[in-house]
C-alpha cells in the first residue's frame, strides 16, 4: 500500500483529495553478523522508542511486561539506555535471550522525513 487518501465528494462522482497519508513499517529485521539487527522508524524519538520496544518484544515477548507507559527520552542515547534498562531488568527476573542494545548507529532522517535508526542487539 503506497498511501491512504481521505476524499471529499464534490458530487456527480467527482472527488477531491483532502489528505494523504503514507504508512511505513515501524521496524524491519535486517541481516547482521552474529547479532540481531533492525531498522527502526518513527516520526519522533518517542515513536522510535516504541517501535524499538516492539521489535525487541518480537524476539523476547516477556520484555513487554517491563516497558513503561510514558516515554521521556529525547535522544537516541537515552532511548538505548532506557531499552537496556528494560533488558537488564527482564534478564534479572525472567531471563532474556539477548544481552543489550548496542550504542551503535546514528539517527537518520529518510526522504519522507521519518527518523530511522539501525538497532543492533548483542546476543
């Protein structure tokens, strides 16, 4: 799906596009030597954080119980530190299939203005 459009009826089977939205995948797993990696996307740092949590939960579902409702991160380093806090807490209580999210990769903005980050997970 390329885009979702909201139309206004002008009558006589004529329509005008009022709004167009281009959805994007919040994360996708990518190949990485000896580790797990995702491209994570969001409109804001907070969206990026939530997408990263979701990606982690696909690999270790028990992590969901350690995520906070409110996200207060304002930088990629804060996102990584917060994710690692979740991983460490979960690992100490229930065990976790990976060690940590790596302080690796820069925050980028793609052509559509969406933030992207390559999240590397140490296993």
